[in-house]
């Protein structure tokens, strides 16, 4: 039987008539989708031939043929479900053979086709479904074939590396496994690592719906670094970035995890954060070598690399390119001079062979104008994403879209959201007026409660367009019907890699809402890079391995340079590798570490340089470990500077180098300005004339004191009085998210570790105990313990500051704060509805208004 199917499969695929009819079906579907005049209509006989062929191709092991079968089934159902119910029944059979049960559920949700399906085929579908059903929390869940195999891997207890496209449903399986593990009684700690703060809220919301409501074994959910004095619940799930995990590991040296999930794990290949991620994972596995580790990535061809690099026994790799929703790649060609008609062609069309033409209001010439005009013309009223190369362009495109949409009666939910944005960010923030016109924008530096509210508004259908930046590539999920792209970049100028393009394209099409999404590529032939010409999957290497392999001479120079100059993005990855290797040398495992980086050997010069560096770097491992991304030479230079200024000096001189509490002390500004100046000089290598410490000392103090963001923005105007307000607001948001919450957390972590070591060495341990936890305050934007406890529960800085005056002042632990929140009526807290919803979600209670949940 199998041989006959294979032969038939081959005959179909080699038949040119099959491909012509398949193209005709696709063109008919697209023209209906784009609401343009039809130029083709498939005959009933041709449709039946296609469906019969697809029923065979669905049994193939070839990915392209299975994808063709899916598209035939989906397009046939969309086009003919009203006139040909029998065709819909066959489409159902095809989807069953593909194991795509979410799509079958969508078919059945639109209309019952069982009456038109022969009994034998109904039985086939039922048997096929039964193989993919599992019991989760007393309910039956039906997985796709890929999800079923991944589920079995996870339930075996093995560590797993999984690579799958965005819409394959891997996150759903991973989160379901986490839930099943958490249900078991007894102590349990897990960490779910994400690459950016923008993703924390989304994952935490998915977990909070069940974690705190496990009847017999509730689990605490923590999203903020936990200070040393705050006890850790025995049953807890941490949703962290690698930076927050590192801070918490410093504060809690015995913290270990039973389960570790690394989302967007391919970030391990990107320096310098990939180096910190690897260091944090190494530390977690040293504390519990038996932890189950799950690495999830999109479009990685060598998922086994995670197991080999971290030496995980019994590691399993699971890879698929299958998707539960199809994406149509559509080329949009700008009109020639003095024309306004754009041409749309498919991936399989010959250049110039358009399947549709659409007239624009006016001919666009810039990337900004193209994104606006084409999105307005082809969005069709469906939820649409527009990719912009950076926050500045995102805001301009959103403003253009808002201007181009017809005026409608004011939406109450959007007015409420716009008012909230003006209160949370600034009255002149460009997002608010765009929101009122059903357009939003989204980038990583936007405050968390605003980002979340925008995500919910888009998911609920209140926003027609959402303009987004590379946050989409970091795992933030906004599935939409349409996605518009024009010459996409990452960062300031880097052309987007093929793997990231396909990750981005996977956002088109909403699982459970439609069978196909549309990806519009505007003027593709002019793009700087051509992602369609490259492989969809990439082979990755951890950043440390890459650097040792391709930049070994630079690494040796970095190790031997005892007085490094100004830190630069091109060298900080090398400096992090150096520090990590020096730690390994001091701990007696350098041979093992070098073998991991280069199994073939050839790193004798690296080891010799490390031995020489070890002679001049006297800082202990306990200090170096706290700043694994800062060169050990820079840390030693800071040590020498502070030791010279502190050793043998009177107490009043010594204490001047201890940062004052942001809400206390005689002159906090001078304290932080002086300390930042030292860090700039000794750690970053800034020249003596540099004055940035003066400005950032002001912002840092405002931020740590919990001052409202609008006040910080207004206060900063004196530094840039001539700057446009929208640019100034973006600049302050960047200062806080990139500099205060990343760079200065990094600098102050190192400063405090070195200062503590010197104070202990010089017999001043009493003074060391008085150093406030500045890195924690910088990360959280608060320095008051009750406010920090509120944020540790999962509330935003804004919500915590609004609740704090109403909360008993003696509550400082996560459990105490959570119990108090559960005991009060949220309405009595006098919060905006958006913050009320935030409180309910933090407590595991779904708000009455619908919330946006997606899966990748």
C-alpha cells in the first residue's frame, strides 16, 4: 500500500497539469482575498482532481508536497464551502491526514461537514485524532503530529532542543508541560527565559491563568529580580531575561531549578547577551545538573547544538518546518512614474505576471510612504502588522496610517487606552492620537503596561493596524491576517537575515481564525538582502564558539591588553569570553572549557594568555562572576582605583564611595554623579572630559525614586530644549530602557562587587553591609521595599506606585503582598481599568474584558 501511495504521489507531483490547476486555485483565492476582479475560476472537475491529488499528497513525507495539500484544502474550503459541501468534507479528510487538527476544528467551527463525509473517512479522521489526543488537567487536548512528538519527548523527562516555525504551536506544548510539572506536589522551581523584557508580560500572563489557581499546590509567579533579603517561595516559576536571572543568582547563591525553559534560544549565538545567557545557564546547571532544560527556537537546523554545548545527557532534538497556518508570499511592485497602480504577483509567478492590480491614492517614493499607501490599500479591514525599521519610522508610519483611515465614531475602549497612554508616558506621546484612530505602534522601550494594553487592543480587534519593530523577532506574538514589509533591517543598518525574515513572516495568519495569512513584500527587487534566496533554517553556534573560531587572534590580544581602551560593541563579546575563561582557569576547569569551545584543540595560545592574565588579576572568582560580560582587566582597574582611594582613609572618605540611598543621604546626586564618573573612566574607558555621568545621574535618581515617567520626560527637556518632542520622548525611553536598565545595572553590579571586596579586605565589612542594592533599584525603577514587593508579584512600576499609598507599610514579602491584594476589592484601589486588569492577571484572575492570547 505504501509503495502504491509513493508512486501515485510522485506521478502527481511531476504532472505539469496539476501545478497549473493548483496555481489557478491559488490565484482565484488571492483575487477574492484582495477583492479584485477575478480573471480565473477553476472548474468543478479541476477542483475534484486537485482535492483527490491533495488527499494523496497529504500522506507524503515531503514537506513541500504536504504544504501543497494543505493549501489546496484550505483554498477549496474558503472558496467552495457554500456551493460544494462535499469538497469541504474532502478538505477535512486532507487536514486530518496532515494531522492539522487546529485547522479541522476551524472547519468544523464554520460548518458541520460530517453529513457529506463517507463513514469510512469519518472513521479515519476519528482514529487519526485519537492518536494525537492527550489528557491535560482533566481535559482532552488534540495536538498536531509535531506537537504530539514534542510532548512525548518532554514527558520522558529528557532535555530537549526544538526548532519549529512561528505558527507550529511549540510554545503551547512547552507551557502545557510546565503546567503539568507544576501540578505535582512538593518543592518545585522553574525558570522561563526570554530574550527581552517585552516578552516577559506575554509569557507571565499565559502562566498566571493557572499557576496561582492550582487548588492544592499553588505556584508563585515572579517576573522581577528578587533581592537577597526577600525569601524565595519553595514553589515558584520565574519568567526572566538572562540579565534578571543573573541578578537573582547573585542575590541567591543557592537558588536552583528543576525545569529551565529557554525561549528564542538561538539568541545564544548573539554577543554579548548570548554570552551572558550561556554563563547563567552554566551556573544553573552547576547548581542542579539534573534539571530538565528545554530550548525553543524558530528555524534552526541543528537543534542538537544545545545539548552538546551544555553537555546534557540523553538530549533529544526535535525539528520541523511544518506550520499549522500557511503564509502567502505576495510581491507588491510600485507603479512606474506618474502612475498609481501597483501590481501584485505570487512567489511562483514570473516577474511582471500580476495576479491583481490595486490603485493607490498617490504614488509613493519613500519606504515610509510605501508602507503607508500599500497597507491602506491592501489591509482590507483585517488585522494587519506593518514592520518598520526602528521606533522613529514606526511612529511616522503609524501617524500616516491613522491619517489615511476614514474617521469613525469614537471607540470607548480606545479612548480609555489613549487617555491611559498620556498619563503613563506623556500627554504629547505620538501613540495616543494614533490609538484613537485604530492604529498602534509597538517597540521594546515602551513601558510594559502600555505595551501590554496595546497588545490586548490589537488582539481584541480594536486596532486595525499595528506598526512594530524587531520586537517581533524576539518572540513577541501578534498574529495577524496581513503583514507588510519593505526592505527590512535589524538595528540601524543591518539587513535582515533570512532566518529572521521567516520568523517575521510566520506572524501572518492567526491559528484557529484562518487557514492562510498574507505577507506583502513591497518592491522586493530593491531590497538590500534577498531572504527568499537563502535557506529558511540556519545552523547556529554559541557566540563564544564563533568568536574563538573566527577571532582567536583578537581574543588573545584582548586577554593580554591589561589597560583596555573605550569599550566598543565589537569587542565586548570578546571581553565577556575572556572573563568567563579566566573564571574557569581560576576554578581549575579551563581544559574542559577550551575543549568545549574547540574540540579539535589549537587554543594553546589562548590558555597561555589566560595564565599570564591570572598573574595580574587578583580579584577572586566571587567578584568576577558577578560581571561576566565586563573584561576582568577593567574590573581589576576599577579595583586598583578604589583601593588607592579607600585603603587607610578615614570613615567619612570611605563612605563617600558608597552610593547613597536614592531617597536618603545628604547629596544623592553628587554621590551618583561621582560614582558614574568612576565607572565611565575605569570600566568603559571614557575620556576624562566626558560629561555623560552628570545627565545619567539625574535620570537614574528620578527612576529609582519611582518618579512618574511624564515628570522624567519633562525634566529632561532642559538638556535638549530644541529637540522635537516626539524625538525627545523616544530618547528618554531609550535612556531608561537601554542605559539605565541595562548599561548602568551592569556597571553598578560590578562597582558594588568590587567595592564590597575592598571593604571586606580592609576590615570594613560593617560598611559593606550598608551598600544599597542599586542594580535592583535601577532595573525595577523603585527603591522602596513595599513597592519592590508589589512589582515582584508581577505588577508594573506604574501600578505599584498607584497602589503603594493604599497598602499597609509593613508588607514587604511577595506572599504577604499577594495575600493582601487578594483580600481587597480592586475597585477600591482607584486604578484605571487597564491597571485593574493588570492586578487581576497578576493574581491569576482573568479580567472581564477579553484578553489577547496567542501561541507560537
